[in-house]
């Protein structure tokens, strides 16, 4: 079984993918295959002269559907005024009173006046915004343009394969970089893969493989309601601004959730390192009976950091918060299968008996601290321990 993320596999190393859905096909995998089995067969060497394949792909990515048009501050305020006027009418106010009280109610709902003009002067009796009204802050902040970019993708692959009738090999390496259209979100993967097989004799076949990979994933740290910068900017009034006149972030609204600060100052990262090794031996005891043994080891080590900068979003009052954790997993699997394959004229009989043992060991630790020194990012610069701990488990499974 493969316990790493599918994103750690280099797609160029995949030969085929097979889905086992029926009970008989998945029987070999026991209870773990009750919901089906996904078989990923990686490429193997072929006899012949060594073949070298090198590929480089570059691509640009952007939002699939265009952002919908948004109201500017004038249209927003006039529609907002109309909604308050209509609400007053529904609650029994006369048209004259509703027109007179719509602006004060509007500003009360906002809890501030975005314009350098009193409520009495801000609208005429029909709800038209005074053309002389000057906004305190910005005119139509381009939030979307500020937190997005043209995404880029670089994919580099090289492989060499070949061999003789008895010995075949396949070796590959890859490096993949993807930067998402939203700032602060990117992914990199590096892989190296080697497979060798040898037909030692008419009866004995052996093969082995080794794969190592590294993945780095960078995303946003705050997953709360306003922590999603794309969701945040779509709900903000058009006059709210990203920066103050002195270039600092404007945190005067929505509990200091500034989308620009969110994507540039807070982050969540995971670095994962994996090693997967396997060895297979098959021996033909008789014409109809064969035995095979396969041993696999899967090692995974991960480092995780989540950082929320002081004064931004969820860390608006705790001086900044960060969590650092590591996890390690070792999965050993050994499978032995005895197969019987007999042909009787136009009929055939295939059956097998197998034994599998598996042991999974996992350990991890985590620490969270807050109250960072200004413009610092490592845990040794935080003065208050929030929580910390470690864990470890070991499980074994034997099946026939």
C-alpha cells in the first residue's frame, strides 16, 4: 500500500492506472480493499539500446471564470440607500420620512461615514449621491489585482531506460514548480526513481525499485471565515483600501482582516520527504505452481509551520502566533503468495494462497507559541508557550 500523497508521484513515471472494483479482483487486499483498489503501475525498462527522454513544459494559469463586475462606491452607496429607504417603507414610514432617514440609518449600519460630508448632505431626496462627496479612503480598490498574479508552471523530466533480454532498467528524475494565481500559494516537487529487474534463470525472476521525493507546499495560514483572502475581498466595500498613506497596511476594518496582509504576511508550509523501496522475487516451483515474495518499505518525514503575524486577522490581539510540528512514519509490508495455474483443455483454474504482514510506526511532535518580537518569524522569538506535545503509535497487521 502507498501511504504518501498522490501528488508526490511524478506523472511521467506512471505507465497505467487500473481500478479494481469487484470483490474478486480486490480479494488479495483484504479488508483494506473493501471499497476498491487503485493500482498505479510505474514504468519499467525495456530491452534494447538505452533510450534517453528529456522534457520541459512551461505553462501559465489564471482564474477559469472571469471575476464578476462589482459596484463602484457611488453605485454601492445609492443601492444601499435605496435598501434602507425600502426597509423603512415596509415598516410603515411615510415616503418623506423614509427618504429623510435612509442616509442616517445607512451610516449607522456601516458604523462609520466613508465620506467627508454629513449625512444630511450626502444624498438628495431621490437617493443620488452628492457629486461633491469625497471619500475618506480609496476609490474602487482593486483587491483582486492586489492578491492575484499570473500563475506559472515549470515541469522538467529526464529518464533513461533500456537493458537486455534478462536485465532491464529504468531511471528518472523530475522537478516541478507551480505558482497559483493567488499570491502565497505554491507547490514544488522533486523526484528520483530507479527500477531494475533481472531474469536470473528460467525459474527465478527478481526486481527492485527505489523512489525518493520531496514536496513543498505553501498556502494561507488562516482558514477562518475572513481568513480566505479571495472570499474576503469579494465582501468588502469598494472604498476600503489596502494601505495607509504611509505605506503600512490599513487594519481599520473587519477585525484587522486585510486581504493583502493575509496573503503576504501569514502562511502555512509543509515540507515532506519520502523514500519508497521494494523488492520482488518470483520462483517457478513447477509448471503450474509458483511462489513469490515482495517486501516494501515506505518512509515519510514531514515538517509543518503555520505562522500568523502579529496584528493580522486571528492574531490581531495575541502578538502573533505560530505552530511548528514534525511527523515521521515508517510502513513495512511483506507479502508472500503461492499461486496455482492449471489448464485443462479449454478450461483453466487459477487460485492462490497468501500471507501478509504489515507494521506501521508513527511519531510526531508539535509546539505553539505566541507574542513575537516585531518582524520576527521563528519560535525562539516568541515569549509565551501556548501548548506543546508529542505522540507515537505502532500498529501491526497479519492477514492470510
